[in-house]
C-alpha cells in the first residue's frame, strides 16, 4: 500500500463517552496509513484509558486541552472548531492534514485527494437535504488554511451565541444540520452541485474543493465498497454502538449490517492490540462499546432468536425511561423513587 508519510491526522475527543470510538479511529489510521502521524486533542478521559491509548499508539501525539466546559456549555458545542483551529495553527508547516471526527473509520489512503494543488481546504457534500457534513476535512498546512479555520471558528461561535441563528442551524427543514455546517455554508455561498470555491479570510484568498461524502465521508448506512475511504458513524449510529440499542427506522438493520459488523470487528481487533501493548485487560464495556449477543463478530453472523430477545429487553428499557421521564415532568423535576 502506498501512503504519503506526510499526512497528519487530527482528532479531538472530550470525556469518556467516545473513548471506544477514539480507540477504533486511531487503530483504523494505523491500518490504512501505517506511516502517517496523528495528533489527538483530548480532555476528561480517565487516566487508565488514556495511558493505555498512549501505550497502544506510541508514535501519536496526545495533547491535553483545558477547556472549562462546566462554565460554558456553548464551549462544548463548539469544541471541535476550537480544537481544529488550534491544530491548523500548530501544524501550519505540514503539507497534508486530515481532520476527522472521532466517530469515523479510516479505510483507505486519503493522500490522492491531497495530491492536486488546486485547493487549500477540501470539504465534503452530498445530494441529501443536509448537503454539507464537516466530519472530515482535508487541508494543506498554510497561512491561508489557518485563516480559514479561524474565520470558520468565529462564524460558528457567532451562530451558537445567537438564539435565532442557532435555531436556524438546527432546523432540519433548512438543511444545515449544525452551527459549524451553517457557518461553512454561509462562508462558501454554497451551491448544490458546485465543487470549487474561493473565499477571503483574514486577507488570504482560500481555495476550497468539495468531494462527495460517498467517497470521503460516508454518513449513510450502505454496503462497504472499495470507493469508500472514510466511514462516518454519526448521530443515529451512536445509541446502537455505545448503548446497545436496537436498530431504528433511520438505521435499519439490513441496510446497516455491513457497516455495523465492520465497525465492531475493527473495535475488537483494536482492543486486543491495546491490551497487548499496554499489558491491560480492558473489556469492550470499559471502552463504552457494546458488542451484542446476537452478533458473531468474526463472521458477521446474525442470530435472529437472540436479536428478538435483545429487542424485547431494549423495548422494556425504553418504556422504563419514558415512564421515569413522565414522572419527573409530573413532579416538577423531583427524582423518582425507582
């Protein structure tokens, strides 16, 4: 496999919720880009887990941040653009950067997307209602790229801090999907079907190119093909992977099964290698990932009888959650006795 050793991956992860996804993401980089480097911006991950991750990925750079999320909830919402802006500043001298959300799985070499010198920043779009997805951004380190990330951060913060704009950013009918995506849309003057853009940021002319989500940032539940370079397990995937919830109308089992089994197989392999490297005995539950009893991880086999039992249990749990919520509403938020 030919990989450009200059590619540096950037990922940010805050809190213990996504630590299993962080493990799987980093392992996928090792598998797909063995010569690449990575910078991990992290905070509030339990010490035993972060130390095990350091042992498993000794060549990667783990950089602890110090955001005060307790005093500023809006800071947590905008933490990605803050971290990616810092990363762009700290790696401005490096040619090729891949900034990806922690819930992504890197399957194939991304350096060909960066080989052409026609863009400073590469983003992804799709022909869906929500056209832009910022889960993967490629860039060449430069002053222009830094200016883009600073401007994007500031415009995202402006939307988050304005209740009217923030409501628009999260209005499904408008097609933005999030504050950072609305900010990018407005910066670009985004037009569906258009791939090349130029914007001015801090006096720099920044060139941008759009690539299809289908090849660089697949967010839908689809069969895994040789065209897909990065899979993105966003939104509806996370209750399934992190909490063991049943599949849903938006993530139906048959459509989701290929990506589901691939992810859990990759996570299992990553966990085995981490325990070997760190001398630990962590389980899937320790890393917040649920491998359900109805799945045969090695073969991808499905046990229908066990799935029926699993769904019944999840339905009971859901009914319990609904009842507890109703009790809290009726009691004015007072804790229930259950």
